[in-house]
C-alpha cells in the first residue's frame, strides 16, 4: 500500500502531545477527596467504568489517527480487472508512402487520414484496435489494445520517414491479418487505407485477401484521392520537394476485389468530408460480447479506514451517552 500524500502522515506526531496532556491532566479533570489513609479501600476492585473512561480517550486517539491516514489517501497499485462488454477487433492499416503527401486534401492526404483515424479510435471505447503502417514494407505500429490513448498518440507521431518508400498493399494486409487473427471477438475487421497501387512487397494483395477470408476477417478498403489530377510531391534537382499536378491513379479494381472477397466493402474518399463519412459508415460494424482486461495503475483504498473511523465515532458516542454519561 502506498499513499498519494505521504507527508500528511507527519500529522500523527500531533497525537504524542495529546497523549502526554491526557496523562498529566487526567487527575485534574475529576473531583478528589483527601483521606489520611486508604487502607480501608485497599481490597476494592476498581469499577469497569474506570477502564472504559480510559478506553474512550484511546478510541478518540485511534479515530484521529484513522482520519489522518484517510487524508493521506492510501492507494493500491498495479491492479488488473476483467469486464464483460460489447466490442469488435479492428486493425487500421495506414498507407504512409510519399504519395500520401499529395495536396488534394488539406493539408495533405497523410495528415487528413491521421486526423480521421484518430477521431475514429477515440469514438470506439470498447473495441480491441491495432495499427499497421505500410509503404515499401509493413510494420506493426501498435498491437491489439483497448488503450485509445496509446493508439492516438502513435497515430499522431507517425511520419513518412519510418519506412522505405513504395506501396506494399499485400504486405500491409498480411501483417494486419497476423495481428488480428487470434482475436476473441466474433467480428474481426481490417480497415485498409491507401492512395495507390501495389508496387512493392512480397505478398500479393489478392492472396492476402484469400487468407483473410479463411480467418473470417472482413477487409474494408478505402481509396484516397480526388478524381482527375492532384499536386503530387516530386524531388527536384536540388534535393527539395516540388508539387506537380499528375493524374490520380488508384487500383480500385484490386481494392474492390479485396473487399468483396472478404465480405467487406470498398469506399472512395475524394476529400476530407467523404473520408470522415467513410469512417462513420464503418462504425456500424457488428459487435460481439468479449472480455476486456483493464489495467489500473492506481486505486484509492481508504474505504476500510473510513468504516473504521465511523465505527470509532459511533462507539465513543454510545459510551459518552450511556454508560459514561455525566450530569451537569
């Protein structure tokens, strides 16, 4: 057990002068009669009320000590709890290739996708969600978790320099399958967002789709990019980046086949508003009952001390108003 405010425990030292004061002033609080000898009373047994009188002050001391401990906020740490709730398993597969810097979205496709993905994660409190990023290769950014804060922080920290350039759609999908296939939820879904065609990696996208179908995983694919042309980033002769209007080419046929094979759906997001609407539609995914383990780093544990303090208070009041009641 630890305390949130351990310095408050120094207040226990106040009880020492209180005890000393009681010992030295106890005799002065009650009337006394002077006698030449006490021999006649030597064999008398003191009344139990004498002991109760001292016990009442001892109870008051314990009551004060308990209140001080409560003020110090006793806490327990590292506690796991399991709750039964409704949720689903989801993996977000995010394309971070250089073409995602195209400026047909504001400020570009990459930042718009990160923003919408963060909002999507924040709105799904009970879902088990993981994140995979891919470009010329794929990487598990965050394993399956119900901790939305970790997911959101990671999404916001993703940058273009984390992977070599390219668009390995098949590898991104395969990595996502490996992350989600052991999930406990009945509903398992992958949301794959890309703006191009598969041109890197070792896994064919359609082969990965067949594997997803085998495990009962639905894949929702999103093609990101406006219709027509868009300002694409290109490297100039001086090593800098310039933007050139180029035709938007998305392999919609492959993305649509992946979705159809797995029982999912294909969406085309032509601007930020449509992209946000796509994620809202996906929010209607089937949910199922699942056990979610939550880790609580700290938990206040002063309830027992509160009951003890209340018991001391009631006991003292009963003694003072019954057995030890005094007349004016």
